[in-house]
């Protein structure tokens, strides 16, 4: 399962519109960080090996192999008052299964602060 919240779609659409960008949004594995690997968002084109979810005119893509590894994935946008070092909020990406190589207690989100 690949879930994209309404809040995430709205904020992605706003970003794409403000920057005059037409692109799919890729959920991918990023190595590094204090808790090991994490999931991130980037602009990219769909490939044959991707799972694609279209929501309200925005395409979100993820490699099918990564989808199998992660299990259910959820992309959300969380509002913030700046307590995590940024104001306005940020995207969070969570998954059902721990990522390979993740350190114990690290979880599977997009960042430890929940505001990236």
C-alpha cells in the first residue's frame, strides 16, 4: 500500500506550481543520517520498475522493490510551529517495515525530527 495524504498532495502541488515544475515525486531510499537509511522525496521520472500512485493530478512513484521491502508507505505533511528547526512544517514518510541497515530505535521516517 502506498498512501499519500491530502495535506501532502496540497503542499506538493503548491511547491510544483510556485516553481513552475512538472514532475513526478519519487519516494526513494537515502543512506546516512544518525539513524541509518531513511526515505526521502525527490523530483524524477517514472520507470517501468516503479509503482505509481496518482492523486489529484500529482504522480508519486517508488521502485516496486523498495515498496516490497518497506511494506505500507505513507507520505504526509505535518504542520509545525518551528520546534524542530523549521517553520511551517515538513514532509514525513513512514513505512511498515524497518529499512535495511536502520539502527535500533531509528524507525523508518524521513528524518528524526519529523520536519524535513
